C-alpha cells in the first residue's frame, strides 16, 4: 500500500535541501536526510492531507 500526501513546509527552511529528479522532470522531489527528519517535521505548516491511496490488487 502507498500514499500520496500534500503539506506545506516553511520555504526558508526547505531552501537548504537539494531537489533531485528521479525518472523524469515530473518527479522532482526534495531529499531530506533521515537524520534531519524530526527537524523537518517541526517545520511542517498545518495539516498533512492524503490525496491518493494505492493498494495491491
């Protein structure tokens, strides 16, 4: 099972991280080091919204 989520992050904080393209230009994503995940979570603004769910068939 997988989830697609949407949430806002403080832009100034987020600017320190690199954007990586994986597969194609539509798959650009921020790479957050695992050791900084708790700090990253502290910079999430508002709620985390689940916008899609994928299940094994």
